[in-house]
C-alpha cells in the first residue's frame, strides 16, 4: 500500500468508528482539527506513557463492536508486527495487575486495566484538509497526522513493557521488546575498546527516557521524575502521596550526581559513536536496531529505507549508559538528522522497559503545519 492508500484506510476506519458512536461518545472521541496554532492544537500534542488520562474515549466506554472498530483504526496505522506488539503490551496490564496483588490504584477501581486505552480523532477524516488520531494508554502512544490524503507524521511512537520479561510455560519467556534491548547491547559489546569507551557515556543508566513525554525534544533535556508525567493530580490525596513516594524512590535509587546527569543529558550535537566508525557487522546490527523502531508502522510510512543510503546511516550516533551485563539496568539512544530513538529498562529491577521513536523536526507533523521552531530545538 502507498501512503495515500494507507491514509485512505485510516480515514475509512476512523469514519466507521465515529459513525458507530452515540453523541455523547463522539464528544469525548473527537478533538479540534490540527493547526499550526500552539493553543488550539495543544491537546493533540499532549501525550503520555503512564496510566493516566490520555484523552479520548476509553474501551470501557465502548460496546464490543465499537471496540473492534477502534482496533481496526489502530491496525491501519501499524505494521502487523507493530499491531501484535501493541496488543501484547495492552494485555500485560493483566500480568502487572497480578504482580501488584490486584489492587486499586490511580483513583480507579482497577489500577492496571487493559480497557483503559484511549482513542481520539482530531478533525474530519478524509482526503482533503488535515486530520489526526491518537491512541494511547499505559506504555502505548501512537500519533498520526494526515494532510490532503497523505500520512505526513507518525511520531512520537512509544512502546513499553511492564513486565519486560514474563515467564511462559515450558521455560519460554515473553519479551515484547526483547530485540530492541538485545540488539543494542550486542552492538555495544561488539565494539573495539576505544569505540566502546566513547559509546558508553556512563556505567549506570538514567531512570527514564531523557525526552520523557515532552512535545518538543530540546537541547539539554533531562528525565522528568515519574510524578511529573501525568495529566492531573489524583482526587484522593493518598493516591497522590503514593505516586510521589514511588517517584522519589526511583530518584533516590538512581542517585545521579549533577556531573553524571550532564554526562547523559540530551544535546543537539549527538553523543556517542557515529555509524561511520563502525565496521560492516556493526552497521548491520545498527540498521537492524533502527528497524525495530521504524518498522512499527506500515512499509509506506516507514523511513527505514532512508538508511539504505550509507551517508544517512553514517550520521546516526549510538550512546549507551549502564551495564553491558544481560538483565542489568540499561539506557541508550540513537540520534541523527530526523531521528531520535530512546530506550530504558531500569525500573522494577530492570524489568520495566520504555522505547520511543521520535523525529524532533517533525513530531506531530509540526513542520508540515508550519509551526514555529525555536533555535534551541533539536533537528
């Protein structure tokens, strides 16, 4: 399928879903058409990866036939592998619920809930003008923008997994993001001494993504403490206190000095080692790693073929923080023109993973919409 065919499939699925909703549901399921106006477009550009209110209509608020149509729209924007991974991540809420003792959390009657995923359509789906859709919930955020019948943006695209590794029958393990972690560790391990020293920024990993859920990744970004990555405060003060306690605990365990934070801080000038200095085997590992992010979407939308050009791959830098021992806390990023990929697996004794694909110059299609870009933004 071409990008126009993919956009048409999205539009058809979005219209079918909206047509199946009643008036009250549609009010929660729709938002303002995408614009270049920072105020009018602010809600579309808000995204999260915590189990907070992502904005839109939840699966709890839909009948099964409506839920099916919602999933059809999600499938239209993902590759088969991407769709299976998202569906698996959603299902992990049941596993996490058991791990935490089936408790109520977050002002909800069920804290870990595979039905607390939100879908919202912005504008009118069609082949003219601009419209967008956003699907999100705990450890999932998919953001699409369509302009005049073409999909022009599909980032940020976030996938996480908690637990990152789960036991299956027969001694097997469920690791939805396993290759996203393993390929990077194998690549860094394969580097000769001097290159490895430059690639490894620090021997311990930051506790979260450096860009967090910011709308615009910027020079100097540092992670945001967990308590700051939620839409609103909880109504129950006890829940807010528990979240703050958990957030403080993560920061205390990380125990980063100012110098260590500066060492890993995101900068406009990429840190680490460029692919131009890797050997043939290293370049293939790097290309395979990039594929685990960029092939989350249909082939027509993925920029993966850009990295068939040796010059484009040369400009991608790899930076790692943490141990290179299997199962140890880890963080890495791949950074280059129009590319920022981040990974961390540090929480729950390194069994809680985050990964995000971003295009700092075009997330949310802001370049297409003509939004003002400040000089300090990454490009």
